[in-house]
């Protein structure tokens, strides 16, 4: 009969091995099943790895630039181009550049790509950094696919339409969005997702407000909201404001 300590030791070892194997299998499964967020809408750049090999990269950003490439190719094609259906998109020799701005902690990558089957050329650029707290150092338009200049395009008959052209023709973003959401101890302000120039305001009365005159308190907070809109340089009369009042309990 085996000593009890030996049996316990074997049980513990077996349990540890089981947990370790389970963790390893889970990690392997996670790695092998991970797909780009944009995997269903992207075009591969066949020789990109030849240029990025050995250089620091960010997979999320490179996946996004492939998605941007998919969007601009489809914008410039008469018929839909399916995901990863173009096999000859290549980084043009001599066009790839990757630099690092240590002061801003920003990696900058630019390149030209060409597709002989599509007879199209594009300029690609993307940015990324190592620290989330430095994300404000990234250029708003630093990561995107754009049209090349006439000199850069390999195909003289290709007339490129930029993804930005839609944005340029779009209605400007409401300037109040820069300041929202906003709140203080008496109210909170958010932009309505369902209607333009519409704000949703929640007012919170205090117990003192309820004891004194809750209607007068609510009116003063409504005026405070309009005063705040004016304080950020905007016309309060330009907005429809929906109020929701949450009354404090007296008990």
C-alpha cells in the first residue's frame, strides 16, 4: 500500500499538469483564432513584410491601413472588389519610409503601392506609438490611404477619388461635440444621437431645492445650461434641449 503523502503528491502533480496543459491549449487556441477587426474588409499588400521585417510594427495599425486600402480601391473601382481578392498589390521599390520621432514617441510609415491588375496606385501612411498617454501626438490624418500625385501614379489613365472627398462634402461636425459630455453637481449634458442640434440634459435637484422651491431650482439649472453653452462660444438658441429632472428625496 502506497504512503498517503505519495498519493497526495501525485494528485497535486496531476492537477498542476492539467491546469498547465489547459492554459497552454487556451493560449494556442486564442493566438491561432485571432483575426483582424477589419479582416472581412481588407486588401493584403503582398510584399509588405519584406519592408517591415526587423522593424518595430503595430499589427492593429497595419490591419487598419489594409482596411483603408480596401475602402479606397472599392471607391475607385467600377465593380466591387472582394476582400483579399487582389494578389498583386505591391510596395513600390524605393518608396517605403519608416522613421521614429523620439520626442513624440511616434512611428511614421509612408509608402506607395501599385496593382498591375487594377491599374491603380495609392499613397499609404500610418502612425503608431508605444504609450497610450501619447496618443494625442498622432496626426488625425496620419493613418490612411490617399490618392497619389500625378507624378507618383504609375498609371497615367488612373483618376483617383480620395476617401476624404466624401468627408470634405459632408456637413461639418457640430462644434459643441468638442465640449461634451459635460456635467457639474446639478446637471449633465450629452448630445442626442437621434437628432441634430439636440441636447439631452439631466437635472439633479437637491433636498434643499425640494424643500424651498423645486420649480424655481429647475428653472435656474435650465438657465445655467444655456449660460454654459454661451460660455463655450455657441448660441444656446441654436439647440433643442430635452430636459429630464431627477428630484431628490426628502427622506
